[in-house]
C-alpha cells in the first residue's frame, strides 16, 4: 500500500473533522426545533453563520489541495485554526441548547 503524503494525510483528517462538524450542525438544527420560537430564531441565525463558516473552510480545503507546496504550509495553519474554532463554536452552541 502506498504511503500517504502529508497533504493527503491532512486533507483526510480535515475531511473527518468536517464530517463531525456537519453532523453537529444537523444535530443543532434538530435541537433548535425543540426550542421556543424566539430562542429558535436566534439559534437559526447562529447555525446559519456556522454553516457558512463550514462552507468557507471547505472551499479553503479545496484551494489548499491545489496550492503549491510553499503556499500549502501557510494555508494548513489557517485551516487548522478555523476547523478548531468551528468545532468549538458548534460544541458551545450545542451546550447552550441542552
């Protein structure tokens, strides 16, 4: 079996994190439906922002995969920070619903 490059490893790891984030956002949407209307509207706005952030990170991952080796290192750091921030935001939003 061929060894994965650093870029392939990072992309695979980021893809798994994105799947977890997407699942968390789906769960947040389900929990928000249970909330009262006023609170639900606020949660919907927050979830929409998180979904946009997720889409932005996904685009950056695609750009990163196409970038040259030099640019890839800087983009990797940026994407890693954004994934971490997005995961924390999803967890924080989920905790506020339960």
